[in-house]
C-alpha cells in the first residue's frame, strides 16, 4: 500500500462501520481492496461503481467523499 492507502481504508471502515467485502447497514457502501488501479502517481485512489475514480486521497478526503454520497450529492471526479 503506497502513499497512505491503508490509512484511507481504515478511515472508510471506521466511518461506514464495515470491514473488507462488507456493506454498510444503509446499503450505500461496500469496501473492497484491489491490488492496482494503474495510477500509482495519484495514489491513494478509489474506484466507485466500477466507473468513477477519485485520486490523491487522504483519510479525511476519503470520509468527505462518503459524507457527500450519503447526503445524496455527487463529488467532483478525479484528483
């Protein structure tokens, strides 16, 4: 895990109260770990719904993304 990816995943697990391959009680979030999304220079990153990418994440920005989706809004895609 490079550039703090583990810390981002830990923040997501704590916020959504889930572990790997689990879905949150509200059904909004499922967390899976993958080896590589092909953009190490922009790590840590996440892929959402097999389509959208969010890059240059920190634990704080990872949780902010989840909060945005929980509020029914769409965050900006990309770095």
